């Protein structure tokens, strides 16, 4: 998966797609799926401008010699609008051994960011490319639904079976782009799903699952997840384009 992004609102309490991640099963570096680093920060409202300025400087620095893409989004309308989500690819954990202090310019910017936030939680996410339907590289993310899901231990395969057979096909048929990943390090185990929507008006159409199956059919699918999904939380976020970069922002990319 080249980046976490994708599309549409889900049925209430239905967690939409994931793949089971087995940490105990050894895999070669060649076969291992890519990883991502996602950081959720709460910004002090009185220091928002300071945070945005420092993030802009960090993004410029990262674009010169950092990861190939960086996505910064902010809660839109509903919920805590001072919550930001920053996602980058994690090519290798070995890179984390480099001390921030080794780069004085970067260290100074990060210290300014730290002074402007009230909390920070970082996750290592194992990507799920085999079930993803990401946006084309030349199409920029816009409004997104981010869903964090907890699955009852031992019910992962049941969850996957319902998503793969009963939910995911309807989203693909509706051409709704989506990307998912397993929350592996940094907090409670679970899954994160990102669905791309063009605008708020698109939410009025409802879920592709409900549109395809009707209310009763969608409820039947939801019932299959009873005792499988422990909890879920979802936020609407909007890409902060001036703090983000990626293939979609390159000069030769189509609008």
C-alpha cells in the first residue's frame, strides 16, 4: 500500500475491511508488507499557528530528504477540530535508531511542535495491500473517514470473512477507494481504515453496503459482526495540503 487513503462512509458499528496480521509467523524482508507510521496529536488551541508553522517547515525538510510522501489531516467539523493525523511510510524500523538530535535543524523544529501539542500517540501500522483499493497516484486525498476498530481476540478470521465476502465487494463495485492497516505497535491492537469521500454531500448517499442491500440486508451483515467487533470510532478529516506532499502534488500529476 503506497499510502493510507480511500473511500466512503460505513454502516453504523460495521468495521469495513482488514487483513489478519500474524506477528508470530516469520516472513522474509522481501515478502513482508510495508509499514506506516501514524501519529495522532492534540494541539493546544492557543498555539495552533505555531504548530502549523513548524509543521510546514518540517514538511519542507522531509520533502527534501525524508519519506516519499507525507499526509497531514485535521478533524473536520465533528469532534475535536484541534486533532491532527500525520501519516508517513515506515520503510524500516532500523531508521528509528537515528537520534533526532543528530540533525540540529530537524530537532529544533520538532521541539517547537512538542511545545504546541498537549498529547501525542504514534502507531506502527502494517499495511494490507491485497484488500486495498487506493486512489490513483495523481488524485489527491480530500475529505476522509478514518475508522479505528477493535476486534475481539480470537475473532479476527470471522471479521475478515465477513468483510471480504459481504462488505468489501459492494465498496469496490461503487468505486469507493479505501485503504486499511493493522494497528501493531503503539496502543491496543486493532485496525485502521481510511475511506475517501469527495465532499460532505457524498455522505448523504449513505454506505454502498446499504445502497446495494437495502436497510434489512445491511442489518443482516451487521448482525454477523455481533460479538466480533469490540468497539469502533470514526472521524471525518480533511487533508491539510500545505503540510502534505506525495505523488499527487508533483508538477506533472494530473489534477
